[in-house]
C-alpha cells in the first residue's frame, strides 16, 4: 500500500468518527477531524500525481472515500438541523445517481474508468467548503450573515450541474460503444 492510498483509507476511517462527534455535540473536534479529512483529499491526489504513485485501486478508493465523507456528514448535519433537508436530499441523490450510473455503465459496457469531471471536482470543493463552514460556525459560534445560505445555493447549483454532466457523459459514451444495432446493419447479408 502506498502513501496516497493510506491517506485515502484514513479519510474513509474518519467518516464514522466525524459523524459520532457531530451527533454527540463535539463540534470543535468534529470540525478539526473533518477539516483534516478534507485537506487529505487534496493531499493524496497531489502526492499520487507528483510522485507517480497513482494506482487503479486509488482511482476507485478516492471517490468512494469522498462520497462516504460528504454523504455521511451531510446526512448527519441535515439530521441535526444544521443544513437544509432539500440540500441534503439533492447531494445524496446526485451521489446515488452517479454510483448507480457507474454500476449501470460497467454492467452494459464492461468499460468503466474512473475519471472525475472538472465540474465534479468543483462540486466536491464547494460541498467540503459548506460543511467546513457549518462545522466552524457551530464549533466557534460565529455569525456568518448570509454566507452559508449563499454557499448552500452554490452547492445546489454545482450538484445539479455535476450530476447532469455525468448522466450526459455516460449516456453518450454508452451510445457510442453500443454502435449500430444488428437489425439496422446494412452491410449484413441475408441467407
């Protein structure tokens, strides 16, 4: 196991810890554990790319760790009333669509490769930023004015954009890979 994959596994292991901390009202510790996990998302990718340590395992593990962290924290923050329910549903639904789409694409084509779209990276960044902001405000009692409300709408917009982009991308790839159906193949001769 290389260093980037170890960092990613550590992020995955942090998920139940952060959830437990939030549920028990330990918001300062939850903030710092979540912040470290968010930073690890950038760190593992940087190390993997710059030190030629990318692995197939890592390309699948990293988005799983990201989704587990964000979905777990968003569900928990939503359950505790810190994030609007509609936004939690949107974030979780997008991830379900992406995971379901990946499984369907792999089933249909046997050609799934993990290449995150740029909008997906932007969406993940804003989702992390919103969760960090919520945890910071709850941990340290700072009034942000309308900052989190605006950030929530940015997360919503990038979430819809990202989910739609994946559906369109995979649909196009599946259509191109499917080719022309046999009953429409004009080069075929009948016996």
